[in-house]
C-alpha cells in the first residue's frame, strides 16, 4: 500500500471513530472512555491539535476541541456530560496520570 492510500484510510478511520463517539454514542461519557481505554474525546482533540502544531498550524486547545466536537466544548458538556460519582473520579485520576501524565 502506498503512503497516500494509507493516509487516506487512516483519515477515514479517524472520521468514523469521531462519528461513532460524537453521533452514534454521545451517551458514553468521556470519563468512562478514559477509565476503560486510557483516552477520550478530549485526547483525540488534543492529538488533532498536536498534529496541527507539528505542521506549523497554530491551534489552541479550545480551537481543537471546537473542531473535534463540532461546537464549543462547554456547549457539548452542557448537552451531553453528566456528573461522575466519586469512584469514577478516583479511577479517572489514575487513568489520567497513567495515560496523559501529570501536566495533561
């Protein structure tokens, strides 16, 4: 497989993952994703930002989140995010340290 085709397939897979998380399963909470898989929608938006920055495209965390979420992050949270219980928050603290690091 040539590099261009691989890149196109990888991009299509990313778009499908985004659609799944943003449209098909918007009920799944970010904290549950992080606790189970070690990443969440915010991680995906951060990776998008990092990829843009690596290519000389200036993008803030807020801009990347708006691109990924399709709306301001605070709007998405108000529409979809529920309060997590103490056990989920404790598990998140561990998952975040292990997968993202102390500085985020």
